[in-house]
């Protein structure tokens, strides 16, 4: 088998404000099954599609897509910190291939990734450095954003490149489904928040980072208690429709506009781009079979939380 796919939601709140123990245990069981599939597959390369939450990318320069030729995980919340073992020349070759397919792609030799990438790598592969890994950033929180169709096309091009390598490839997509945590927006922001979103956020002091994390934890507690009227409710019906789209009709994402996603699933639901790109990359290997391993609306984690895996039919 030349490729397998694992897609999963991430949450910085795990370990800070958790749902009932049986829910946490079920998520852990599903993640353990994912790690076992990956261990048996023994990938020669991992490609992880992930967002960022104003930890590595800022409005100082905000690409739609960026490949990391070198990358460090910052270790926010309880996620792992450290250097990702990126094969730089292969990352560069991937960027060159995507550009040759008329898809604009940036490259970084100093990429910082946060829990969006690190948590997925830990849960699915057991750590940050168990396999060679190429991170692919997709802007999912900072408007203006590219279309879902563009993410699908980018993922397809990356899949074509991966297929050409002849390697066993694990394709990871990491992002929530419906959710709208309290992430600040540039439009209408105070000067302090504006500066942080543009450039100063990359140099947060430990105290400022702790305060930022505490605000998110408190927001989750209020949301779960029904005391956060300005936070959009989770949308399980929309989430399941999206997951089934990944199973059966990937091209249908082309009809979803950014406004549709924000209105129906929340402003951070744009992280579904990582799933779209991952499934599109897998589709380059031919028809596939996908399974929904887990879905639950988890207000404590402010997320429609899901896990899927897939592999080519041939």
C-alpha cells in the first residue's frame, strides 16, 4: 500500500478542561488504533496538513499555503516542543512540483508549528520525530482565506508529488470541524491586539502566553455552561455532512463558500481545509475507502471532534 490517511481534530484544551472520563477514554482508544495502523504501515514519509493559531504565522506575512523545509514545534498548551525531522530537499522538491501545477505555495526554512500540527503528530505517530515529516501550513483562521476548492487542488498536487516518490506515505490532516473559540480578529481590533496579530505575537512572554491560554480555558468553561452567548454553537448535523463528503464526494467541497462555513459551522471551522487537502492528496493515489472512527460534539473542547482513516482501494 503506497499511502494511508489519518485525519483528526485537535484541541489545546485536552488536559485543562476535559469532558466526562468515558469520552476522553474513547478518544484515547481511537487514537491508539490510529497509532497501531501507522506502526504497521511504517511510513517512509509523513506529510501533515495543519493550521496555525497566531503562533507561527502572523499578518506581517500571511500565506495561504506554506511548506516547512525546516520546522520547530513551539510546545503551546500541553503539546510537544522540538525540532521536526524535515527532509529539506524533498520539501523543496514538493514546493517546486506544486508551483509547476500552477498552485502558489510558499516555503519556509524557519517554520514554527503549534499544537495544530504537533498534537496530530504525537497522537498518530507517537511523537514529533519518529518519521521524516513535512509540515504544510494552511491558513484557516486569518481572513482573507483561499477557497476550499483551492485547498483541494493544492492537496491533489501534493498527492501527485508523493505518488511520484514511490515511498510509503502517511498523510495527516489536523483540524476541528464546527467550532468558534475566542480567536481575535484583525478587523475592529484594538491597537494592542492588532499589533499582536501582525507581528508581536511571535515574541509572547511566558506570562502573556499563560494568560492567553487561561482566557481560552475560561471561555470553554463558560461555553459548556451555556454562558457564552457570543460563541457559536457546535453543529453536529453539519459536521456529519462534511465527514460523509470526505467519504463519498470530495469534489462537493468546491460548492462550499467561506461565508457558508463561517455561518453554519463557525469561524474556526475553516480548519476543515486540512482535511480537504489531506483527502485530495490521498485521491491522487486513486479511489479510496474512508471510515469515520469517531465523532462527538464536545463543548468542553469547543469542537465538533472527529477522527477518520482511509486508504487507496488498489
